[in-house]
């Protein structure tokens, strides 16, 4: 009498003898081990199982319902031994490096925890297998470490957590440094099965078994530590999934931002200065429409691929998807590359537009007057809008906050205003043309000079980093008052009092032969101190004659 | 020098060519392919073929469809793809050249 199992092979049910089952199971496990690293391994195994089912089917008759060891052996004969499979599998490799790769695999001994020989976590047994010594020596070493310092426990725990346990037969073979070939795998599986059988059939009353008491300690620690490790793994997995969500979220937000910017033109940072209207700015920056489109296409294409990849990574982490296929990756890379080329070409052609520099200036004389001349900013609708922006576009008017003001001494007979228009361009002539696109006018009223803090660009003008500099040349004796809002445009005005720009506004200034001097500023603290010292010294000067020993001697001599 | 290994390598090289040739004129079940190859004594055991077929399929040279079978599990019915046909032509040329070259070298030793 024999026990039989029911097995399901490719959807068909077979009755199979116990020992025949074991043989078949071993055969299939060995094959699975062998193909575990091959692409499409599951499909191969399924195909093989289907074929075995076909062969079995032929062996079943009305009078013989059970698959026997003989049948399995015959089938294996037909299908071939596991080694024969590998022969077919190696076709893909180039023949020349076959041997060397095999060699390196053979010598590839790796550290694993040995779960079969463990007392606590199998770390010592793993090391013993790695160094090819008896686990006892390793255990003594670890126990010594425990007692020498508590540090040993920590080392053990870290090793336990870090070193993976040898689970598959291949890993167990690698642990022992045996080559992972089919006969070894088969041998190892056989050994394992025998060991398992022995364990099952081992009489329970083998009292005070050495291994059993050891394993009890082991299982106690194991339970606690496995729990902790499981917790750590859980937290880790959670963090990874969270990362996936962050990727997706970030990717979608950026994508959304890009699309929004594409249709409405949001705010971007340019040169550290915020610009409120990308489209408007792009329009006056670009050479022509073609160039503008090239620039936009470049930016979009360049950003799109990484964003989509970011989103896909997130999805992949969370749902464990396979990597993107070649076509998709290829087209993403192509899109990025095209974007880069577009951007590169437009950047080069744009930089050519900024190659040369030129400036021109106009001069306006100021009627001499007895009053103090007040300098103030033009206060209109546009100037209030700038805040921290350096470019704004209002009602199709492009305004730039790029005006600078200086005050110098005039060597002429009258005070005058010089307005310098600076610009860049392809060449000097182009730069001058660009500079002429700047609209900037200073209002001269009796006793007042009103300066706008911005310039505007003519309708068909392009932005070529134009700047306006206003220089007020004052003759000696002429006075001005710097209105507080002038702080917006004055830049490093030289003055006798060595005051900073922000200290200068709100005061009256007079041009002296040495330079600009403040006529109503409170004296600085240091100056007061200096003067105090001066006056002290002056007072002290008087009695010097009496104290001086030379003087007394002289007097005695007389 | 492992003579068995060399023999195996020689067989392996032409095995793919043979499989593609078999499917040139008619589609076939796995078991048909196996039977033909076994008859021709190109393969000894069947196992060799499964990884090979899967690899050829993954490489896009073969495609298959499932066909119900009255006597057993559904079976794969393999056919040659367009790509497979062009590869076959290439292999055919290579084989012809090789046969000529080998014959020349082995039959007229100088």
C-alpha cells in the first residue's frame, strides 16, 4: 500500500505516489532555482509543467491511474536533467567569456546568516560558514565580546539586522562558498529534505537535547528582535511609499505650474529680480516670433521629461511597476534632447543680441534760481506698481525699474542735467538703436526736478538690458533738496560728509569747492566727539607755557 | 579542453536556426517542434527547448497563440513573426556560407 497525493499540473489533476511526488517536486524545485535569474523564468517553468502534464496524460490509462516513480523517471529522461537545460540557456552568452563568468561566480562567497545552524540569529554560524571554521569558535568569540564590553551585543544586533539570512539554496551554497551549479543545488536540496525528515521523525522524548535548549533561548530573542526588525522594515517601507507619494505630488504640482505658466504667464525669478509677466517679457526679449517659440518649446520639452519621470517613479514605488519600456524612455530622452537643443540655439542667438554695448546722452541746462532746487520722484500709476519688481507690463506698456542717479560738481558756468541712455546690441549701431527705444524724460520746473524711477520701452522695442543714468552737474554755491523718495534711484553719491545714500535723503545739500556738503544735517556723533577733543586741546594750550620746564628755566636765566 | 562542451556549443548554434526553419512554412505546437528536432537528432532531451523558445519569443522572433487540446492542457501554437522571417533569411545565408567554408577547410587539407 502506498500513499498518493493529488497534484495540479497545468490545470490537470494527477494522482501521484508519495516518492514519485518527492522526485518530481525536487526536479521542479531544482529547475526553478536554476532559472531564478533568467528573464521569463515563470513562463519557462509553466511551459515545462505543461509538457510534463502532457507526458503524464499519456501514461494514465483506465487500468493505471497513479503516476509512479518510474513514470517520473521516464519523464525526466525525456525532458532532460537540469544540467541539460542550462546548456540550452547559455546560448545567449558569448562563448568566450562563458568560462570567466562562471569562474567569478564560483569564487563569489558571500556572507549570510545561517538559519539552519542558528542559536540566536545565525550570525556566528554565518561567519563560520564564511571563514570555513567551526561555528563554536565564532560563538566563543562573540561570547567573549559580550563579556569584554557591552559593545559586543550591539555589534551582534547590527550584524543580525544587516546581514540577510540565506533563504534559497543558491544563497546557502554561496554562504559556504560552493559554486552554484545544478548538481550542488540538487545535492543541497536533497540534504535539506533529509534533514527535514529527520526533524519530523525525531522522537520527542529525546530529553535535554542540546540543540533544543539552545533554540529556546534563540526563539525568545528571535521573537523580540524579529518584532523590532519587522517594525523597522515596516517603517522603512512606509517611508519609501511616502516618498513615492511625494514624487507624484511634486511632479503633478510642477506640471500644473508649468501648464499654468504656459497659458497665463506667471511670475518667475530673473536675475534675482522677480518679473510679473513671463509672456510680456519673453516677447520683448526674443528676437522674433520664431525665436520666442523656439525658446518656449525648448523650456517645455526640457522640463516635461523629468517631470513625467518623477511622477512615474512615484507610481512605480507605490505600485511596484516595472521600469519604463525602451520606447517610452527613448522618446522621453529624445524630447529632452530636442528641448535642450532648442534652448541652446535660442540662448546662443539671444546672447549675440547682447554682444556689444553703446550709450548716448542728452544734456538739459537748468535755469539758475535763488531757491533751493528740490529733487523728487515722479509719482504716477506705474511707479507705484514696482515694489520689488524690476519689470512690469501695464496696458501693453513695458516699464523697467533701471534708473540710476548721481550728483557731481559742474565745471561749466551753469548747472545741467545729463541723461545717459545705455544699451546692448548685436553691434554698436544696434546697441544705439536699442538705446533710442528707451523713453525717459525728466521734468524741469522752476525750483523742481521731477525724475521718473523707471523707463518705458517703445512699442516695437526689444529689451537689451537698457539702463538710464541721470547725472546732475551742480555749480558751486547751488543748493538742492533730496526728497526722501529719491532713495529709490540715487546711487553712491560722493559727498564731503561721507554719508550713505540712505542718510542723504530728506536733507538739503550745497555744492562746495570740495564737493557736495550737507547744509542741514545733524552732526554725527563721532564728529561731535572730535570737535570736543579739539576744543579741549585748544583750552589746554593756554597753560602749557607755565608748565613747560624749558620756559621756567628760561625765566630763571633771565 | 572540454570536448563535450564544444559539441554542445556547436549544437546550440544551429538549434535556433533549425527552430526558425521548422516554423517557416507552417505554424506548430511545441510538441511538434520537439518531435521533429528529436527525430532529426538535433536535440536529445526536450528541456533544452523551453528556455530557447521563450527567449526567441521575447526577442520578437516568434509569437504564439493558445490552442485547446482534447487530450491535455491548452497548448502553445508557435508561428514566425516578420522579424523572425528576416532573421531566418540572415541565418540561412550565414549557414550556407559556413557550410561551404567548413567543407572547403575540412575536405581539402593542405
